[in-house]
C-alpha cells in the first residue's frame, strides 16, 4: 500500500512471515462463525462452508492527530460477513517499553451490540493485549479506542463466507 491507497499487490515477504498466523485466523474464524451461526439454514445446508479473506492489512495507531483510533464504524458496509482483529506485539523500536506499554495509555476495542436494560445500545469495552483476537460479526458497530501514548499495531482480516465447493 503506497501513500495510504490499498493495492492488490501483496508484500510477499510479509505474507510469508504471516502465513501460519493467517491460516490459524482462518481456522479460528470458521469455528467461531459456525458457533455463532450454526442454527441458520446456510450453515445447515453448507456444513463445510468456505471462507475467503477479502482484505488483510496491518494498521497502526499512534497518539498523533488522526492516528489515535478508528472511531465507530461497521466493517465493509455489508459486504463483509465477519472480521478478525489480532493485537500485535508492541513496537519496541520506536519508543521505550514503558511508553509503548498497553497499561494506562488507552486502546482496546468497543462494541455496540444489543440493548441494555433501558433499551439503549449496549456498549461493551475490551482491553486488548498482544496476541488477543477479536471476532466481529457482520454489521456490528465497533471502534478501535483512542490511545494516548506509544504505538499499537493490529492485523485486520475481512472475511466472506461462501457455500462449500462441490466435489
């Protein structure tokens, strides 16, 4: 991605480096999706459904204006069946470990899903640490919460769920 414009030309060394992690994310997504949607006709009719990574990217958050967060949004405007977010290890090269620490410097994920007792959208906040994985269903409002110090990195994968392939 040059100049912030998505491209279809992958960074092959990075793709090789992340190959095992991407395969694991695919397997975890399939298991999670089956658990969440197992009662739906599509899953009953396609027990061996396939998933396709529509978009895979690494994103960075810093305290700089416009880089602190990705505020409330829905992934893919209805074209994404689900997403995976993996919190990557902190950046130990750009600042001290204390400055890049997850502790007390913001970050994490917030979801708006369902209603609370008063009928308002339920707001759920999760602190994240390196290695944490979040699964996000289609059309769920969420955000990467603002950070105030350090640098955070996340692997983000958008998935499409497809019928099983005929033999």
